[in-house]
C-alpha cells in the first residue's frame, strides 16, 4: 500500500446536498482496483490476503476489510478493492503475489465516481429510484449490491444503517447528482425516531 496519486473526481467543487434527514456528498477514496481470479484457488486467496490484509469474500454481495482497503464482491470471480483516502493498493505487489495464476488486476483510476449518503433517511432517498429492498434487515451494514438508481447502473455499499456509498460511472455522475438533488427537494422530512419509509415499503410488500 502506498500514497495515492492526485485524483480528480467528476463532482469536485460541488457542495454537499443538505436535508434534515440525509446529507449527500461526493467522496474521493484512495485507489480503486478491479480484481479477477478464482476464489477456489488457495494460492489466489492467500496472495490477495498477503497483499491487502484480507482474502476476497466468497459470499455474494459481502465485503471484507483489510489493511486500509475494503474488498467488495461483484461476482464469483470479481471484486473491487477500494482503498482508504490517501492510499492506493499496489498493482505490482498484487500481480507479484498472483504470478502464474489465472488472475487480473486493473487500476480503475478516476473512471468511477463515489457519493456518500448519510442520515436516517438515506435509504428513503435511494428508495425513490432503486428497485432493491433497502430495509436494513435485507441490506444490512457490510453488504454491497449492483443495482440501478434512476436508470443508472450503480454499486451500493452499506457502511451502517444510516450511511451508504454508491459508485457510478464518471460519465453518469452529473446526471445522478442532479437526480439526487431533485429527489432530495421532494423528500418528506421524517423524525429520526420514526420508522423510515423504506422500512414501511419493505414490510408491506407482498
């Protein structure tokens, strides 16, 4: 792990969107790598664990926390390695650990945009344009999922019940930011101790 080079996000300079129940803000993690390999190959799991401090999670839509990096499950043979700010996973170190194996590591650079939603109505805001069941019992902390939000393909990652990150392609970032801003203006304020709308919708679903 090393210091990350200067990165520039698609939403740089934009102020956070404020609402009594949720704040929406651009976030700029450290380096982000796409990792491909065979989870059933012990050498692959061990090599990733040695380089990053955690083996890739095998269970669908789960995450694993390593040394300054989070591994998010994308598929049976694919993960994202998202580093903490100011850090970047080393492609060279990973490939050295995985030499001779059926594996690939790609630095995604600035091609993806990350947005944080924080507050007790964060899931309510997402529920306005996302088909995923966002009730905390169905999508708890430590889970991730690829889905759609306002017709944009996104990756959601639940850090806890009231804090989520979403990833979207850089080319769609401004569109999605505009949609979030417009939806936030229409989001009814709910007191923090009331049951969120996302929970009510999930409970009443057939």
